[in-house]
C-alpha cells in the first residue's frame, strides 16, 4: 500500500498579512504582528502557514502585484523578520508556505520596466506585447477587475496583456528565460528555508496560440475569456518542468498547491496525479460559486444546499483514487462562510460556524483555515458602496453607475460577495480596534468584535476556536479521516448534510443539520454508534436505537461500534 505524503494529514492556516496583526501602529498588519501571534497558531494546532504576499509591491492588488520577488515590502517588515518567522514556525513544528504570484508581475517590476522601455529590449518578449494599430486592441478579452485585458503603452504603441489590473502585466511563459528566472527565484526561497508554495492562478500561465477572440457576449465589449486561457495548452508541461527544476527530486518535503479558477475535477485529477509531479493539490472554485447567478460575480442568488453538497461530493468522488483535494470555505477572496452558507444571527452563529467546519473537516483532503474563520468571523455590515476598498469592488461599482445598471442589486451583491468581507482585521479582543492595531486600521474592524474575538474564545471549551482545535486534533489522530473512503447520504435533502468515511476496519458518520429547525435523524445502520465529536453541549453520546433529533445547526461525528 502507498504511504501518504505528510501534507495528507496536515491542516493549513492562511494569513493575509495586511489584516492579521499590526505591530508598528500604521494600521496595516505586518510580519512583526504575525511573529507576536505564533502562540495562537500553535494553540489551534495547525501544521502549515500559507502567507499571502509580503514581497515588495506597489499594492495595487494588496501585494498580488509584486515588484521584487526577493525582498519584503517595508509595509510588512524585512527579510530578517521573514527569516525570524520561518525559524519561529519551525521551532513550533510548523511550516511556512509562500505565495507564488508568477502569472503576472507588477508593472513596476524591473523586468517589466525594461520590457516596456523599447520593442528591441532583450526583455520585450518576457511579457505579452501585441500591435495595437490606432489603439485597436489585440482581442476582446476582459480583465477580471473590469475593462479590457490590454493596455496600450503610449511610448511604443503596443499593448500588453493583463488578465487582472493594468498594474499586473502577464508574464510570457512561452519564453524559456522567464521560466528559468521563476525557477531560480523559487529555489532562492527554498534555500531560505520555506516549505512550499501556493501558486496564484497558476492554471492561467499558458495562453492559447494566437490569442484568439472569445465568443462575443451581447452587450459586452470585453469578454471573460476564461475558457481560452484557463488550463492552456502547455500548462501541464510548465508545471512538470517547474517540479524538476525547482525541487529536483526533493518535492516530497514541500507542499505545493495550485490556485486554479475554473478547473474541472477531471483536470484536477491530472494536475494532482502524483505520477505526473505537477502540484500536490489545487484550489478549485466550484463550491464557492454556487450562490452566484449567470450575470457576473456579484449576481447573488443565495444558497441551495443540495447544489453545494453535490458540488463538494462530486470533487470527493472524482479525486477518490487519483489525486488529492484541498478543502476550504474561505480565503482572502471569499466572503465569510458563516454569513455565506451558515447563519450569522447571534442565536445560530456559533452552531452554524462549527457545523460548517465539521462537514468540511470531515471530508477527504487537506483542510485550509483562513484567518478569523477559527473564530467564526462574519461578513462586514456594509452600508454603501463607499465602504468597499477592494479594487474589484470599486471598479465594479463604477461600471454599474456608468452603465445605469440596477444599483440596489449591485449593492446587495457587493455586500454578500465582496472580497473586503474577508479582509477586515482579525478580531483579537474587545478593545476599540479589536487589538489589531494601535493606529487606524486600513479597513474598518467589524463592529461585532466587542463579543466576537479571540480573547473571548481561546479558553472557552464551547467556542468556535475550541471546535476547530478539536477538528484539527482529530485529523492528526485518526487515520480514517485521512484515508477513509467518502460516501454521501441523501444529497438531495434540503437541510441534512450526511456522509460516511470508511476503511477496511472502521466506519465514521458525519451529520449536520444545516438549518434552524430541529431535524429527525434515522439512520438504522448507525444505531449504537459512539459520538466522537459534536458541536453542541447536548449532543447524544450514542446514536439511536430510538430516532434521534438534531437541533438547529447541530453537527456530530460518530464512529461505528
Ligand atoms: O476574486 C476573484 C475575482 O473575481 C477571483 O477570480 C480571483 O481573482 C481569482 O481567484 C484569482 O485570485 C488570485 O489572483 C488575483 C488576486 O487578486 C487574488 O487575490 C488572488 O487570490 C490576481 O493575482
């Protein structure tokens, strides 16, 4: 039988440094703040920290626009502090995974500055430049952040491609010098002691030959050309080459996770097939789009639970034999799960946060916890468009206004889906800025920090934090959580989420009532099963034989007798 890689039983914690903890009073989180909070991570019990970008950056997209891959932005601290963070994590038995943003750089990266300087510059071909006669753009692709994916550079008359912000020009991965430069940079980080990479939009790096137009969409000048550049023609080749060049046979020591918007389960199987040596796991997006309608990202339609269950279980099934899933509810681009798929009414907040944690952590894959999720942090009560800070939200609102679209619907969509929901400061305590900073926070602290904060939870065995700690501990202790096959039960049920895990000698049952009303539970096969973990004080220790009732948002994990 195969031996699982170390990361199969690991839990990863994501830090978005700008919003985690501020040590110097400038209102922006930094490395000093993280170093001072390592006890929090150790007490939670996570194995790995994934750190969103701290590299030098003009911050057009909060650090996902990097101008120097081998230095730390002064906003966040110094390379010495990064070393200190690595050492501090290693001393506590934790690892550090860096963000790798190499689909694009900042337009202020010296590579792009050179590339833009003239059509004959040796680095011209490091980016994607095309003629733009009389300003006519090379194709109809739209940027993720609104407007065209091309900007005409006045000095040379050519346009450069940027799938995201105009300050995030796409690198040309067709050029072997670009690939070699990225590999060298990655080796430099490994030499510094980091333990892997989370690879930003890594399935966008291989653009289709000829950069063809996307099929036109009526009423849209620029089209999301997703289907053309996601999982492009040479992406598998590039990833396999990266593994060879960077990890050189030592890949098993590290963790690589590729962020892959639009990836299908079938393709994810290929990306994560260990025999292909591309990436260990991917971040897929299917389950975090189930509440979005066809119009655009902010077309909020609400949750239909069976759709969410079917999606996650389809992924469980697809990667059951080959490949590996990552499991996440949240990251810095997603609204807070307790508000999104749970119930953030104070009466149900704690139960729903812990129920959702239970169903996710019971699945097969590597769980990711996004900062504040372990406290049950909620969406921010946005009262108007002026409160959004994210470039995506700001541009979207400008477009809604310019085109005279439905403002009421747009505000609802922004409030539910905006990335700013994830980016409000971590709530450490009940003090005025939640213990995040002594200065003025760059983004408003959620007013509910007066009762929802770490200080109120870490020593309370009934807290959301304590429940996450127990789930993480279970994953470390029970091989069935790592290995066990997953079988869903009643996927069409509107509020019950149930599935089993099984190995040759053990069976586990995970059940959750994803609603406020009590729910009768009758699973005859499981009568006599022993409660392993529950999220409410009143969980029944043994299931059945009489019909059992799950309270609103109650979740339980049972082991078979
Ligand atoms: O939130 C999104 C825009 O609608 C997502 O599509 C997001 O842009 C996509 O998941 C890629 O995200 C990553 O790359 C972006 C960066 O803005 C995100 O923060 C990052 O996670 C560009 O680097």
